[in-house]
């Protein structure tokens, strides 16, 4: 008979696997769904990021309202909202305005789950192995993401999958994940601590999240939009790219978890920032440089490679969560501070798309990514303020 800890870990692995399906469908279909159904301009697409990202800003307040639920029940509520939003996008969004409403519900579910996922995953780990544990959870999630992307790419080339069907599958996966999480053993007794936490001791963590919000949104919005609008790529291309991203991620995510435990978060986040500088400069200058060299036909392949590399680096976000866990003054600070970090992230990311869209329209898409390189440079400088690995404790107690 399995112990409770092992049983809960397996249930959470299965829940994360189910969410891998929703993430693959979102990555493969969402931008083309917007383009094909609503024929958005770059300005309309960037303005849509305000309602899509607002739930991320509001997540600290929603988790405060759900404070008494604990992390597990809050995570289950998040997935129920994600499933409801997916059904709304599938069947109740014939026009642009209803789509915005259901997109907000869908996004609230996704954003509400993010800090809960890291908190729950770290609480299922033993001291000194939280990076390894998060790497395992993310690796399983990515394996399912890979299989789903492969099936999507195959089916779309043969039968041209309907968006209604895709979002229906996504809704089913969200609901399954909610059920699996509800089957886990909740922490006994009432949750203690504060609903909202803002401490001076966590200022570096907050700064990392703010810069991540700006950097992330440039690639969420403009990375795919370059492929769609500049290079005229469709769903099948994104499904193939998602498959490649997932294939690399199955190995890369556990490796990042291992590095967190062995060399520390500062090394990893500094490496991410340096890589992002080169990715942004690649987006900005590859087209002009290759055309000058007479190699213009290779531009799409280089941009796709940069897109894959950026998406793979998204898994480094677990290093911010583990860094907070190690510097936290109390275990009760972790979950609400993760939510506060997400809110700060989205204070920036709600408006970066609008500013980026203005830059794209006036100057060209290349200048959006030059701005991204500047943000990545600031991120690199901030990592020098992090506590070095040798000074980081890891003694907080789990509170699920």
C-alpha cells in the first residue's frame, strides 16, 4: 500500500499530465483560432492581451478570497474555471465580445493554477530536492504535451480539426485534473498566515517577476504573431513546433530541476537572461542579415528555432519559485507570495502588448524584440542581487 505522500504525488503527476493536453491545445490552436474566427489586426490582437492577462493581475485577490480553501481546493477551482472557459470558447463565442468574456474565465483558471501548482509541487518534495520534484512534475506534463502535439499535427494535416472539438477536449482535460486534485489529501486543520503578503525581504523576487512579465508577454504575443503574420504559418506549423518544444522539454525540465538543487537559482536565471538577449537580437536582425547574405529562405527556419528555444526556457520559471521557497521567512509566506509575484508580473504584462503593438505598427516588429533584449539585460543585472547558492537555506515545512 502506498503512503499518503506517494499517493498524492502520483495523483498530482496525473493532474499535471492532463493539463499538458490543455497547454498543447492552447499553444497549437489559440492564435490561429483568433486569426481565423475574428480576423484580428495586430492592434486588436495586442489589446486582447489586457482582458487575457487581467486574471493574472487579479490572482492575488482571488487567492485571498479562497484563502480558507487551501492550495489543493484552490487548484481544483482553477481547473474547473479553465474547463468552463474552454467550453465557452468552443460553443458560446460566435462574436468578438462574448469571446472576450469566456477568454477571461479561461485565463483566470490558467493563472489561478500557476502559483498553486508550484506551491503544491514544492510541498510534495523533501528538503534539498524541491528542484528535482518540480522537474519531475513538469517533465510528465511535457510528455503529455508532446504526445498531444504530435496527434494534433497528424490529425490537422488529415482532417483539419475543428476548433470546437479542440477546445472540448481541453475542457475535459481541465475537469479531469480538478477531480484528480480533489482526490489528494488536504492539509489537516485551518490554513494559517496572511491572505496577502508584501515584504521588503522579497524585493528581488518581486523584481524578477516584474521583468519576467514584460519579457514573457513579448514572446507570448509577438513571437507567434511574427510566424502568423510575417511568415504566414498555420496551425500545423505550431503543432509541429509544440511537438519539438515538448520533446526537448521532457529532458530539459528535469535537468533544470537538477541544476536548481546542484548549482542554484542565480546561475540558472542569469543563464536564461543571457540566452534571451541573443534570442531577441535574433528575432530583430535575422531577416535583414540573411537577406543581405542571399540566404533569405532560411529566415523562417531560424525564427522557428528561436521560437522553440524561448519556449523551452519558459520552464526556468520554476527557479523563481524555488528561490522564494528558500528565502521565505515562513512556510506560510510561500503560496501568497507566489500569487503576489504573479500579480506584479501581470501589472506589466497587461500593457506590454499594447506598447509593443504600437512599436510594431510605427517602427516594425524588429524593434519590439530590441526592446525585449533591453529587458533581458535588466533581468541579468537583477540576478546579481540574488543570494548565492551557498547562502540559501532549505528548511521550510510543507503546508498544503
